[in-house]
C-alpha cells in the first residue's frame, strides 16, 4: 500500500494528520470561546432587561401605595395619574426593546402583565372593592414581574454572574415585602380602626419577608452592598417604620394609632428608595463585570481563530515547501533518465526497423529473381507468336479498312433520313398552331354570347324594377289598380324567371369558356412537349450519326497506322532475343548480392535484440524512480516492444531462385 503512494503523499499525509488534530483541538477551543462570548452577550442583554424590570417594579410599588391612598381618600386623582405616567414611561422603554432583550416567552408574559395591570387600574379608578384587595392584586402583579426578572437571570450562565443577577430578584422580593407592608399600613393608618388578628399576622409576614430576604445567605453581592444593607437596617427611617409597625400591633384591638398615614408613607417610601439605591449600583457593577467578561471572551475567540488559522497556513506552507524541494530534484533526475531511455528505445526501434526492411528487401529480391526467370521463358515464346500475329494483323487491317468505308456511306444515308423526320415534325407543329387558333375563335364567340347574356340580365333587372313601380302605383290606385297590380306581379315573375335562365346560361357559358381554355392549354402543352422531345431526339440522332461518321473516319486512319506498326513489331522481336541474354547475366550477379544481404540481416537482428534488452532495463529503472516520486503511476512508461525478427533465407530457397 505504501509503495502506491507518491513521495509528496508520504510527506503530506503525516503533516495533514497533525494539522487535522490541531484543527480538531482548536475547533473545540473556538467553540468554547464562542459559547462564552454568546453567553456573555446574552447575559448583558439580560442585565439590561433586569434593570428595566427593576425600575418598573419600583414604580409599580409606588403606584400601589398611591392607589391605596387614593381609594381611602388620602390622595387626589392627579397624584395617582402622575405616578401612573412614571410607570407607563418605564413600561414603554422595556416594550420598545423587548424583541432585542427578551425571548419570545418573556415577551408574551410581559404583554399579559401589561393587560392585567390595565384591568387593575380600571378597578382602582372605579373604587370597586376595598383598598386592600387592590393592593393584593397589584402585589400579585409585582410577584409575576419578579418571576420574569428571575427567568431573565437564569437564561444565561457565565462565571457565576447569574447568581448576582438572581440576588437582584431577592432584593426585589425584599422590597416587595416592604411595599406590601407600606400598602397595608397605609390602609390601616388611613382607616385608623381596629384590625383583625389576620391583618396583624399578614403585617408580621411582610416584615419577616423584608428581613429574611435582606439577610439571606443566598445573596451574592459585593461587600459594599452588604455594608449599605446594614446601614439601611440601622437608619432612622427604618427604625421609624418598625416603631409604627409595633404601635399598630400593640393597638390593633383599639385603633386610634396616632400616626399620620401620608407621613408614614413618605418615610417607608424613603426606605424603599434606599433599597433601590442598593439594587442599582449592584446591577451596574454586575453589568460592568458581564461586559468585561464578554470583551474577554470575544478577544479570546478572535485570538484563538487567528492562531488556528496561522498554524494551519504555516504547516501547509512548510509541507508544500519541503515536498516541492525534494520532488523537484528527483523529478529532474527522472526526466533526464526518461529522455535517455526514450532515445535508446527509439534507436533500437530504428535499428529493428532497418533490419526488417533489409530482410524484407532480400526476400522480395529473391522472389523477383524467380519471377524474372519465368518471365524470360515466357518472353521467348511470345516473340514467336508476335511474328505470326504480325502477318495476320496486316491482312485483318486491310479488311477492316474496307468495312469502315462501307459504314461511312451508311451513316451518310441515315443522316439524310433524320433530316426528313425533322422537317415532318416542323409541319406537325405548324398544324397544331392552326388548331389552337380555331379553338380560340370558339372561345371568342362564347365570350360574345356571355356579353349578350349580361345585357339580358340588365333588361330583367329593369323589368323587375318597372314591375315593382307598377305594383306601387296600383296600390296607390286602390280598387281600380288591382287588375294592373296582378299584371305587374306576373311581369315581375316572368322577369325573375328570365333572370334565372340568364344566370344559368351565364354559368354554362363560363364553364364552357373554362373548359375550352383548359383543353387549348393542355393540348398546346402536350403538343409542345411531344414536339420538343421529338426535336431533341432528332437532334441527338443527327449528332450521333455525325459522331459515327467521325469514328469510322478515325478507324480508317488507325487501320493504316496498325499496318505500319506490324512491321515495326517484327523488328522489335529480333531485339528482344538479344536482351534476354543480358538479363541472364544480371540475374547471376543479383544472386551473389542477395546472399551477402542475408548475412548482414542476421548480424543486425542480434544487435537490435541486445539494444532492446538494455533499453527495457533502463525504462524499468525510470519507472521505479517515478513510482517513488509520484506513487502509483496511472500511465507508466511502457518499454518499447521491438518487433525485430531474424530474417533467414534457406540455401535451398536461393538455389531455387537461381
């Protein structure tokens, strides 16, 4: 198998195998960095969406507090509308970029949340139900927004940054618990009435939600954010909120809490804003970390791709350079050897062909000698026959001369007869023309009748017109004109019958004219054709007769020449007998030369065989070298097959030829 591979392939296959391994490993690295880059870019979009949702949640929580105060009569419609405008502005920002920042599921979820929000607003505007129910509905809406925020945080993963985004959702839950606490306390303080144990329990749940989420061990935030949370929980506003909470719990059975609802709402709103102040910087820092990770992943991806491409190009260039250098040197040697082998093979072929030609010439020469001997014997007998035939030819020549003279006279008579036939043919043509003229006279008479018939048609038309006019006048005359009308009608009928007969006569005349024209035309064409054919045959006969006369005249001249040549043949026979003696002498010399050519053919054949053997060995070496360079050769150089043969002429063949 290895012997079938070229030198280039033997070098290229290991290099390609290493390059392929490098490509596989590099592809894995490229895929890894590409995945990191994709996750980083997706997480960056998620961070933007989380930040936008956080702002929306914050403003919805404010809207909830404002709605509760509105339904309890502590706020005006304008204050509620102002807060709603802020929420709508934040929603507009997110919905305008939702196709860019969110997947299709979250887009549908946000659309549904927007519809639910509008329905809750309609209930608040109508003040249908208690303020607590509206606060609860808005709380459920906020929970769904927080879940959407958590879904965004869990969509992409990169170096644990997704846990930081999830911590934002935990903050939002804490802030939501604080917002529900604000809404419930606003309602309680606005009503300033005793509350049930369930309401107290609900307030405790909200307070516990705030503290548990704030101090959750699952929070993955910066040290600065932890310090900010500690400061927030120790701040005067939060302590004031806790004090109000404790007062409401203590006086839950009596009411009359002694706390202004709007003042409390402003205080707890500041606390919520402080929580918001922790969330925003955390989102900003997380976004910066995500962008840095995305930039690093992009740089690593580009660097990896460039490195892989560079290594592949360098390895290919090195393998091509080495292979070409070795292959060029060996190819030059192979070409030199191949040219030398071709030259030797061509010389061997030429020598073999020369040997074959020489052997063939010797064989043909021996055969020619044998044929020449037989021809000499035949020539002797033919000379005798020529002498006898020459005397007979003289007699026959005289007889042929007399016969040719008689044939010439017969040809002259035949030419006169043909001239008579031509004259008769001309008379037939003249009579045919006379007949055609008579037929044309008949046609002219028929056409005159046709003209008269047209006159009759005109008379019929006028008669019918007069009959019609008479009928009209009879109708005008009334009873007195009835008899005249009958006569006019009969006249019209007769005129119609006359017109019909005239048309029938017209049709018959037209048919007669066409028939006569057809007969005249056909007769003229046939007669002209027959006359032309007869004329051509007569002219051909005249030409043939003249040619016969010329030929007979030439025969007469040739017979005289034959007589003269017969005498010359007799003289030539004597000269031929002398030439036979010279031919016998030449044959003796040719026999000696043929034996010498036979010996030379044998020596040349032996030399050609040896040269062919050496050429085959040289070509075999060239093939082996080319196989090393190119591998399995598709069209290997074939050794030249020299069809040399030893031409041997047996002694008995030469004896027979002699």
